[in-house]
C-alpha cells in the first residue's frame, strides 16, 4: 500500500529509507527521544526521525537531536502557558510538512495540541504519558500516583485527540511503587519503562501505517 500520510500522498517508501518518517516534539531533556533515536541508529525502529521541534529554546532535546544528526528547531509558542497560539501551531505544521513526516511523536511535549496539528495529522500523533491512563492525567502524573498511595504506577503510549491524555491507548508498562519512594525515584523508575515501551510501540505503529 502506498503511504497515506497527509504530507505526501502517493509516496512509496524508498528502499533506502527505513520505514516512515516522523517528527518529534519535546519540551524537556529528551530521554524518550534518545531511546527512539538509539533504536533508529541500531536499525530496529522501523521508522526514521526527520525533525526535532521544541517550544523551549533551552530544552536538552534540541542539542540531542543535533547530536544524532537530525535537523532541530525552536519554535516560539506565544504567550499561553499550556498551549501554542494557532499561528505558532501552524508554523509547527509547516516544519513537519517540509520535513515530509508521516506521523508525529510527542516526547515530553508539555503543551496541549490543538486543531491545526490535530487536523494536519489525524490519528497520527503519539504521546507518552507517565501513568497508567486513564488514571492521573495531566501534569506530574508520577507525583499524583505517589500522593494517591497506589501500589502500582507506569506509563502509557496513546494516540492524541482533542482531550488531555484521553486518546486511544496503544500500550502500557507497569512499575511498582516502592516504600520510601520519592517523586523523583518513582519518575526515574517510570522513565526506564518508558524507554523500553516507546520504541516498541512506535515500531508497531510504523508497521501498521505502512500496511
Ligand atoms: C516523560 O516522563 C514523559 O512521560 C512526560 O515527560 C517526561 C519527559 O521526559 N510527559 C508528560 O508528562 C506529558 N503529559 P524526557 O524529556 O526525558 O523524554
């Protein structure tokens, strides 16, 4: 089947390109992106990161992208704390289209995605969230889990829809909450699980959209 990606209708994967292309959006240090990029370098991801974009000029994910030889850009998000302006999101879409990506991976991107991006890549935006959704949506989910006193935490990869952490679940990993855990120690344990889960689910997703 030809790739039905919105950015390049009729495109067939060239044999030298390992799978579909994806764009990465991140606001933080980029450890999830690193896990994906390492799998790509090892030839086990089945997809190629084509661009890394951030709403935070000093985010570690930008130099990390360059370290892997991937084009990176800082995109000023505008004045709101929790979302980008429609204009800023249009600019984001422009970069993703120019990079000819077939899907989008959120890797610690801390703004809510709105119509311009959702409509440009319907059903093609993945996110990783540090809880066992539907429990503990929103910010610092590991801290929410610790404060709720649950015995088990984890992480979820899901499709992004117009809600906050509400889209279709593609995969989850569970980790125990240990006595004596701090927010930091629990988040660190969840991140180890994230770095195994995200490449695995991206590989499955890439395979699925190739038909
Ligand atoms: C990850 O734990 C990810 O699950 C979380 O931010 C961290 C980013 O770390 N994302 C969210 O909370 C999104 N709601 P990283 O920059 O090292 O990948």
